[in-house]
């Protein structure tokens, strides 16, 4: 069983990014267990002086990352880059190597021509922290707000198929990655 941690870069209640990951979890294939990370808004601002902090939200983040075999991100783009809250989460992993050699990928739900600044920054920061990125697993699966049902999930068959493919690809990548 491959454990995939799902991290949305959005703190917005009606986020299409979070809906995408909730849907991925709902359609996860056999052999993949998904775990939702919901502490993004609770993380304190990163400071290198506090890197050994016992702040409960930082401890929880590190525990989630240590138990996961891989991480799947989905993030909006704010002002041409990552939301500050997601960058803050990634900053908390620099000194401790929580993402070092961890297989990672992302789903981009923005329409073509949008969201590229966020994915470029995500790629750059994940590379800096030593995460293992499989570009073949990363994919663009556009989602409109109206695509999200009242249950918070995306019913579109093409999206669901793409989410399953991303999870399968990330699981395969995690199984072959060097620990």
C-alpha cells in the first residue's frame, strides 16, 4: 500500500484545488491510500530561529510527511506564484529535510495559460528541498467552480480518470524511488 499525502495550497473553503484532491481521494485506485493534510492555515510563519519548534501544527506536518510515501499537491496561483501559506509550509521542510528524496507531483486545475507561475515556483522550491519530482505524473486537469458538486467533489469522468492516473503514477514512482 502506497500512502499519498494530499496537500492543497488553498485555504479557501470552496477551493477547486481542494475539491480536486478530495475527488482524487474518492477515486483512489487499489493499492493507494490517501491522507488529507488540513493544517495549512494553522502553521505559524516560518523562522529559522524556530526550526526546532514544538508548535503542534509543525509537529503534525512533520508527522504527516514522515508517514507518507509520496505527496500530491494542488495549488492556486496568487500574484503569479505560490500562495504564501503553501510557501510557508515548504519553508518548514527546508532545515529538517522532510521532503528530501520524497516522491512528489502535482495536479494543476487552472485553465491553460493560467497557473504556470505557481507550478514553476512549486517545481523550483521542491527541487531546492530535494524532493523527487516525476514530471510525467504532474498534470493539468482544468476545473471550473461549477464543476464542483454540492458534495465538494468533481463528477467529470475525464477529471476523475486523470486523478486516478496521477495517483497510480505517483504510487509507481514511490515504489521505484530510492529512499
